[in-house]
C-alpha cells in the first residue's frame, strides 16, 4: 500500500509555537509572540518576514509609536 500523506514544512507561526514550547515558554507568552508576529505581517500586507529586514521592522515600530501610541518600553527589542 502506497503512503499518500505529504510531509510539509510547518508554517511560520507553527514553527514559532513549536520553538517556544520546546523552550518551555508559557502559553501566554506564545500567544503574545504569535499575535505580534501576525500584526507585523498584516502591517506589511501579508509579506513573509523572510522577505523583510530592518527597514520593515523600523516602519512597524514607528507605526506603533506614532499611530498606536505604544510606549517605548513595550517596543524594546
């Protein structure tokens, strides 16, 4: 009998969750990180983070500071 299941690479957010769980981060931390990554991706019109760099991070952080009034301590990397 032939195996028809396809082995696919986990998607970005699945990979993030796996890494955080493996490193014993709390569920709340995982949820927070995933939510911020989603916001970042959506802000840049669903571009994959592999296709972005420091300039896109800077744009997102500026957006948070200017448009969303997120404090600097929240934005520290």
